C-alpha cells in the first residue's frame, strides 16, 4: 500500500539517492587512498598504537571482520580494526584509525554528545522497530493516538541520527589534528587525501539523518492527510 503511494517516493527517494551516493563515495574514496602510502609506511595497527600513546589512552585493539567495519566500542573500551585497515600502510588506513582513536579520546574526556548517544543506543534499538509497527497498525486501524505513539517512538531514531552527526564530525576533527601532531602524515596532498576519506565517511551519517527525517515526515504527512479527510 505505502510503496504504491507516489508521495512515499517524494519523501523517500531523495534521501535514498543520497544514501546510495554516500555509500559509493565512501567506498571509492577509501579504495583510492588505500593505494596511496603514507610517508612513514605506518600500518593502521601501528598508527593506532602511536596515536594512543600520544593521547595518553589505554584501550585494547582487536580485529574485526568485514570491510570498513572499524569502530570504537565505548562500553568495552575496545578499538576494533578490520584486517584491510590494520595491515595497510596507506593514507586511507591511518585516516580511519585516527577517526576511531578520536572516538576513544571523546570517551576518555567524557564528551557529552558521545555519552548521550551511547546512552540512547539500547532505547533506540527498541523504538526504531517498534515505532513503525505501531504507526502502521494505528494508521490501518484508524487509531490516530496509536499511530502518533509510533511517530513519537520513531522520533528516537531521528534524535539518534541528529546526535551522531556532530559526534562523528568532532572525531574527524580530532583525527586530523592527531595525524598532523604525530607527523604520521605531513605532506599537504596526503593530508587532503585523509580529509577526503573522513569527509566521505561523514556523508553517510548525513544520509542516515536524511532518511530518518524523511521517513518521519512521511508518517506525519499521512496522519495529517487523514485528519484533513475527517474534517
């Protein structure tokens, strides 16, 4: 029903296209700068240890499966690196590592937005799937209040995406500063490459926010249309 509604595509298509572009951009940029060696031929794993020492951090470094699956887990204080990043002595690899060390530094310094986002994770994991179920159930059964509860619950996903963007941008800002201060990258062209990798990654979070907002606006549009028909 909803997929056949032309207005669904009006709301969803721009965000979907942005998400597809963002995924292509981050993968193509990463693959490009994975082939560009950094000046010191420092691998991602070596960079993680160097940047930790420089920042006075003590977090465990582990491997993780997949491509571009690198992340910092604030709950267990673990930095997880994919094999491709850990073993690569490229500009792309050290940029990604520095970004994740940036998250570890945020955690160490009790960066407020990171703490709020981390606290929301279990709540959003629950409401992000329950909200749409309640909305569709309420809409199809003409239970306006139930549908509205679904919209409010889904709003948690929108808030989470909204908080994620500044957290990620701050981690990238810290990453660039650490790469310069540690002199892992000094060449201006290589620094621009590292910034390109981080900017491409940030675009995926912009796309996630756009998708969450567009979905919520579509829900509100449907409820508004039903209200106008009743009046």
